[in-house]
């Protein structure tokens, strides 16, 4: 028996996760203590925030409209503004006064009578994962779709296709090389080619791509990536899309651990992809990657999970080799082997380093951390920030 969808029973639509529907401007935020005069800039965050009560299903963290929050800091003062990322689909829903698209698990798609011929039967854009600035463009990013370009005041300008060179879009977590200024990105798709990669110059022009990744024979979900001086680093966990099953009432995403996890080193100069095979594990977010001096091995730091889990949190029973925690993988590009070492078993997520160290050795990182059951995308408990020092030397 199928239980009807009830938003009131979805943890990520209630309590501290309840959607924010008001767009506000606060010209002068209260400052507790003192903001240094030298602190001058803009802090931005993006996240899933349904404009209307969802219908059919709601799958955190992928479902939900994008809302970008900004805090402007200057002269010891701070101001705030938040705005929805107004896609064509959201504008149609605003005209209707209700949600017209269902969540990813329900695949409810409006017809022409509801949204017009152009939007009828299309999937809803969800630029709700990340927000970055590149080549003077402020971009709200989706999981693997076109970004939406924003004004300096967070208004929505429309889709960004990079001069029609990348019409299918890019990942939600591209990486910028702090030395060259290049933005590296990938995009996965439900049809061949299942995986492509691209390089976008510091001027915003596409320098390479979209280039198919050879050796990918099925659609997989890939959330994040890493970058070194010579490679894009992608981790292809066994999370497979099955659209045909979803259209007939089944799941649209399957975890198949018997297929294992594959690690791809994609040369930025366009050379052949170097593959390494390993037992199944999942990662949401990488810390950083770099090439080890001397032997040329690639070091990848990331937060490891034993499997992909979406929606409500649940207990996992996995082999020790796929345990959760900060993990270091050392990849031999020549032998095609990988050796993983767990650096810390604390439950953490959302790791970041100083962006000026990306693609080069790092010595510390910041993570979101909390008690048992927190900090994963399926958690219902907010996380707290902390820091963790890590040597990038040989291991």
C-alpha cells in the first residue's frame, strides 16, 4: 500500500529546515561585537527552498527551488538580502499560485494547459545547490544542468550557457584553478554521452568541451569533483539512474555496490583518461586533490560514506573499508590502483579549504561537524562549524 505524500511528515520541510518564503532586505544588521574595517566583501549561500508546498514527493537535498542569501560587509557594517532564483518553471508556478512540478521521485510534470507548450513535459530546473562567481558572472548552480546568472543584487537574469557552448550545463561544484584562473567542470546525463567535462577560461570563454569521458557506459550520479595541476578528478560511485523504472513507478536511482567505485583522472590537456577501480563507497564532497612530488601519484582528500542515502537519515551497516569519515585516497595513474586511508572517523561534511590552495597541497580544512546522525545530506539535525588540521605530506 502506497502512503500519500504528506509534507508535514517530511523532516526537511519542517522545524529548522522549514522553507523561507519571504524575500527581505535589511539595510543595517545588528553587529554583536565589532566587524574589522578590513573585512569588505560579500558572503553568499544557496540552498533548496521550495517556493510553494511540494506535491508528489520531496527528496532532500536535491529537490527545492534555489534561494540565494547575501550578506554585504563593508566599513564595519553589514546588510542582508535574499532572493529566489526565478527559473521559467518557478515563474509559471507563481502565476498559478501553487506547485506544478512534483519532486524528483514522483515525476509529476505539468501539461501545456498549465504551463504552455515550451515548458510542458519538461523537468523543473533546480539551481539550488551552490553559488559561485566566475569571469564577473554570479551563477546559481544546479546538480547537473545550466546555471542561472544573477545580478549583483541577486535578481535572476536567466540561463547561462556560456555562449551556447555548454547548453547541457555543468556540475554544481566546479573548481577554479587559483593559478590559471580556469574553471573546470563536468556534467552527467541520462543519455550518451553519459559524462562530459569542460574547461572555462578566466574570461568566461569555453576553452575545451564538452568533451565525452571515454569508458562510461551508464548514467551515474556524481556530485562533486577535485582538481590538480594536470587532472580533473572524478569519483564514479555505483549510484545509477534508471529513468525507465521511474516512469513505471520504480526508483529513479539505485545503489549497486557490486559494481564498485571507479576513480577517473582526466588530463586537462585532453589526453587519455586514467582509471582506477575500488570497492564501493560514496562521497558527497571533496576536500582537495594534488599531485605528490616525486612519484606523481594523485592525493585526493574527501568525506567518505559507505553508500548513497537520500531523504531521511538511516543507520548504515557497511564493511570497514567503506566506513564514514575524512579519507585520503592515493591514486597511481600508471598502475591504475588506489589506496585509501581513513584520516578521522568523526561525522563531518561540507569540507572546505582556502581556495587559494586548490589543486596544490593543503595543510588545514574547515568542516561542518556535530553529534551522532548529523552533517550528512540525510540528517535532520543542523551542524556546527569546526576546523581540522591535516598535513598534506606523503601517506
